[in-house]
């Protein structure tokens, strides 16, 4: 199938038809039109799920202690959001809400907002014992939060992430990622999306973070599938393919069937960005999307 160039509708009219802004940058209500694409994409991804994959859907919050242990606080403190509440008896809470600066009275809870869908899966898998010889694959999803410093189109503060996660031997994880890098490009083609694969690094915090990002690039630990949203010249990361090596298995003592340290990896789909890319490529009128694309998305 021919890969279409971007439609002529300008970016503003596209986002206006899909997302209703809130008073807070990067936070939107999603319209019915946008949701139809999200639903289509979600079931399209489900149809590509590998056999014996375990499905888990997570809430938008997770354990603060688990995220700390995962190393997130050290690597991405600038992106993290915590859940804070008013505590105390009725009198204390009533007094707090009367204050103009009542927010100062908020106290932390044991919850943070999940910054990626896969974090809760590693301790869960570790609690179930050694990883079986054939490895483990999970299909996970959650709403995610990141305290992004800019809010250009496609960079949300809260967005929907879907992931496949592999836990097993180093070879199983490499194979998993290789399969998905191939499959994801085929999926993009089936959706009529212009795409390119690129080596990438995570937005690690601070000066030490720049070293971590360089080492991640050198070791080819992260790739992204870039698809045009804002422009063809600067396409946007809509999927990522990540190799964590023994990072999570060291933290959570994940071992393989024969007692060796496990490796982990994940492939992540940014559903909101993928939906934006679909409208940007094929236009706002779903009936005008190529027949094969509509079939693939059951739209
Ligand atoms: P970016 O390079 O744009 O900052 P990232 O490399 O930090 O993204 P990952 O951590 O790999 O992204 O997250 C997996 C996927 O989630 C991304 O490929 C993207 O599609 C989506 N995603 C990440 N951050 C955002 C965001 N702020 N808004 C919308 N989608 C996002
Ligand atoms: Zn992940
Ligand atoms: Mg990136």
C-alpha cells in the first residue's frame, strides 16, 4: 500500500477536532472521534499479541516504594508526579482547606502516578518465583503521567501507554525485541504511516544523565519508531523498543529457571501519539481513510 503524505488540514484544526484543552497545558479531554482511533489501535495491537502472553491492566497510580526501588527517582526525578492528600481529623482538614495556601498542607501518600506502564510488572513477576524456561511475556497498559517541561502537540502530561514486556534469558529478550522491531514496522505499514526506526536515549536527569543517555545509545539499548505528527522533517516517537539488560532483575532478584540472572525488555506504544499520527496522515474524515487501514482498525 502507498504511504500517504501528510494531509493538508493544518495541525491546529486537527488537534481542535480531537482534543479539548483544559486549563492545564498538556492535559486534554479526548473527543469521540479521537477515541474511535484509540479503540481501533488498541484492538489492532491486541491482534498482534504473541501466544501465551499474560494480560494485566494497571491503574494510573503505583506504589511509591516500588518506583523508588526501580531507580526512577534517580534517573527521572524531573518527570515524576506523586499523590498527596490532606491528613488528620476533621478539624485539622477543615482548618487546612480554609488556608489560601492549603496545598502546603498536603502530605505524601504511598502512591505515585505511573510514568510508564511496565514498572509494576517486574516485582509482580519476581513474587511468582523463577521465570519459566520459555520466558514470560506480559501485555500491560496504563494511563501515565510525566511532568514534561514543554507541551507541544504530541507531548502530553498524561497519556495512554500500552506495552509488551519480556522477561527471560538475554537471548530471549534480544529475540523479543528483534521480532517487535520488525513487526512494529509492518504494523505501521498496515496503518499507512510513514515511519523510520532510529536509535534513541531516555531523557535522563542532569549532567550525570547525559552520560547515561550516551551509554544507552552506545549500547543500542533503545530504538524508537518515528512517525510524522508535527512535521515530516521532525517526526515524533510513537513506539519504543527497550532493552533493560539486568537492571530490573538486579533490583527485583528476577532469576531464570536455572537460577541465572534474568534480563528484561519492553516495547511501548504511545496510543495518543499513534492516534494523532493516523489523523495527521489520513485526515479527520474516517470514511476517507484507505479501505485497508479502516479494515485493520475495524473502523
Ligand atoms: P520522548 O522521546 O518523546 O520524550 P520517551 O523516549 O521518553 O519519549 P518512552 O519512555 O520510550 O518515551 O515511552 C514510550 C512511548 O510513550 C513513546 O514512544 C511515546 O509514544 C509515548 N510517550 C512518551 N512520553 C509521552 C508524552 N509526554 N506524551 C505522549 N506520549 C508519550
Ligand atoms: Zn517499559
Ligand atoms: Mg525518546
